[in-house]
C-alpha cells in the first residue's frame, strides 16, 4: 500500500472487546485478551507504515465505574501485556504512559516506571499507553501545572501565556498533535480522549469490533485518510 499523505500521530480508541466476546458466548475477559493481541499487531504494523507516534487508549478514568471483577481482569491483562515489553525494546519503540498512575496497584506502577525508563532512549516509534487517562483530567492537570509555575515565579506575565506554554504541561509535552483518531465498533464518540491534541484531527469509525480490526483494515483507514484535505481552518 502506498499513500501520499501519512499521519504522523494516530490515536486508537480500542472499543468493542467485551461485545466481541459476548457475541461469541464467551466471558468478556476473552475479548480483552484478543483485543490485546490485535493491539500488538496494529502497533507493529503502524511502525512498518512509517507512523511516528501512536497513542492507545487502554483504560480511562471513567472505566473505574465498571464491575470490580472486570477491572481486575483488565489490570491483570495489562500486567501480562506490559510484562512482554521486551519486544518493544528490541523493535526500538519508545513506550510512555499518559494519565495518573497513582490509583494503580504498586507492582503495576513499578512496571510502568521500568518500561518508561528502559525504553526512554529508543528513537523509533513513540508509543503512548493511556492508562487511568481522561482528557478533562489532563487539561485540569495542565492548568494546575501552569498555576504552580506562576506561583514559583517561572511565569512572569500571566496574560502573555501561549498555547505552547499550556502544551508543555500536558502529558504529551513535546509530541505533535494527533492527525488521525481511529475508534472501532461503530460508536461515534470521542470519549474524553486527547481533547486538546485532537482539535484538528481526522476521525475514522470502522464498524468492526476491536479484536477484528486487522492490519489490512488499518491500511484502508490510512488510504481514506490520504484522500482527505486537512485545511485546519484555512482554505
């Protein structure tokens, strides 16, 4: 596949894992496991397609409202998935995490810290996992960061603040804005995902559930994206 316009930063809302399992008469946890495998394939394929940044929405601040047993399954799956991060190190992938890790179990926090440290020197694909992440929470976090800078005298004139100043306090500081957000399962919502970074993003809403989203489907989305005209308010 060749495209003339490849996105630099892609956001993935990996929706439909539980429904995928239920439609097959299986417990929802099987959907999450198949979804994790689909995630590996898509991330590897994105790297091969020349994508520089991928942000995968793994667990939102709102997902804590789900039944405790389902949350436990997701957290255990995260442990298993992140425990195999060595493949990303070998593939020169830099792994970062967006969100507040403090509510997570201590061992999971240690895993996240270790992966961030051990892949920090890689300069290939930049992979963000959004865990306990919410777009509004991130904006609030950034606003607090600016207030702290002002109180410490790091900001002189509050009226001279720029978008760049605000962006420096986001979880994605130093990264480019999102060009394309893909949400599977046909749901037409952004679900509090990268609200600032996606201000001018293109969106794709494939009908299939996330575990059925294949590299060939990913290529179709990229081909569609390449045909779009991104004017960002201009002509």
